[in-house]
C-alpha cells in the first residue's frame, strides 16, 4: 500500500464486537480521508468490518489475505489526504 496509514487496529485477539468498538472510537477523531489498516484473522470478523465500513460510509480501498490474516485498508469518509499536507496552511495544489 503506497498511501500512508494513520494507524493499525490489530483485531486478531479481539472479538468482532471489540474490533467494531475500537474502530468506532478511533474513527471519531480522524480527519476525513485518513487511512486505517485493520488486521483480523477470522472470516466473520472480516465480513463484519466490511459491513461496518459500508454502513458508516467509509471505503475499503484495499484488502490483502496473508498468512491466515486479513488486512483491510479503510479510508474514512471523504477524500484521501496526505498527513504531511493535511495540516499545511495556504499550500497550493
């Protein structure tokens, strides 16, 4: 993934409800466009994370299945922003 990730939620030791609760809490203060990596190791958790993102209006921009783990990259609603430019004032595009 070439886009910078704001943080990773490791859901491999969490229940599905735990993963969703952590995502709810963490996404609240993120600016639109932030990218988050979520790691889960069970298919039902993967399905629930995808359903949560869809329900909340976030986008799954990539998904990787590696070593019995699923990595989902979720962009918070809105356009993707670069963390190095997100706080820049008066920058030209």
